[in-house]
C-alpha cells in the first residue's frame, strides 16, 4: 500500500537508535534505486492514519529526499502485539537499551505489570527490573547519546554504567564532553578508577587532554632499540638453557631415527644463524668509534 508521510504516527521513534553513517547510505540508496522494502504499520484509531512499527530510518530518509509517500504493509493485529512481533523478528540485533526502552514504553502506554512483561519477554521479573533499572541508573543524557548514535551501547553499558553507580554526575559529564569510541571510554574509565581526585576532575572536564597525555606516556614507555635487542638476547639465552636441559634429561635416547635426523637438521640451521649473529656482533664491536 502507498501511504503519505503525513498519515504516519511516529510514536515509537524514540525506541530506535539512530546510526548517522548508515542513514546517509540509505538516503543514497533510496535516491538511486528507490524504496526496496516496505515499512510496517498498524491501523490507528484515526481511520486515515497509521502507526509505524518498523521502518523509521526509511521514513526519515524519504523525508530528507523530500518524498511525499512511502510504501508500507499493514499488519492486521493490535498495536501491542505488533510491537512484540517486530521485536521477535529483530532477534539478536537488540541490546539492553533496546529492551529497556521497549519495556518502559509497554509499561507506560499499555499498563503492563512486571509479571506480564516477564511473561511476554520470556524472562524473569528480576530481569525486567534490571532492564528498567537502566533508565534510573544511567542519566537521561547518556540514553539520548546512545539513542542518537553519538555513543555506542557497549561503551555505555561496559564503562559508563559502573561509573554512574558511583557518580552519576561524573558519568554524564564524561559522556557529554566528547563522543568517544569504546576504546577511549575504556581508557577514561580505567583512569577514573585508579586516578586521584585531580585526575578524575581532569578526565570529566577535559577528556581529550587526558587521552593525549595518556598516549604520550604510553609512547614514551615503549622500549628503546637497545632494550629490545637485550630482550632478544635474554630470550635466546633462555631458549638455549631450556634446550640444553632437555638434552641432559636424555631427549636423544627417546627419539626415533627419523626424529633424530630432523632434530639434527634443525640444530644445524640454528647453529648457522647463531654463528652469523656472533660474527656480526664481533664485526660491529670491532668498528665502534
């Protein structure tokens, strides 16, 4: 069916994350190829309007292209059942934020109890409570950043949630200070955990400065060429000692004839490389200065 954009009710848009890069690609694809998949709607109380269940990115993309219509398919079921069916069809693509937002919407809009939500989602009441607790433990500003695509759900769950439990204001300030990658959030969270009060204030007020300082410190901590060469020599010495102890323990007596020939060949190759190293070392040492 062909629908005009003004007929659509976008009441569940805030339950979907935005992904700016993917949406730009979708706009380009729609401009070149047209709409390939219909959006999913259900009938509204107003006979001339429809509630969008799936396809919010396509609707936004068509709006950016100044299109007036969208192709859709109407599910012949109640709004609540359509939302739950769409969730099951998404399967593993949902994360804790998707679940928390949908649970809260169903509780608020349809008045579902914790018991009913647990039954509908095939989980325990404690699971439902933990998901709904995300809305309380994480500041609303972080939810908006995840929803808008400025912050990954993984980074928010893995690092900002533990920080928010200890200091919600610090978590909100850190998330608002920049749009960090998961690796950057991990580094900032680790710095917060181990840092002094002054370090923590720097992290939340100027996270980029802290990350730059951390990068310089890590670069300067890399071993020099001399240290790397000494490390290699120590490794060679350790390997030689381990190989000698194996011979002393009677390794040769335990080998088959074919294995013994293979070992002897390997020893010759190793001996050649070691002798070349010794010769080069003596040559370089003799020409110093």
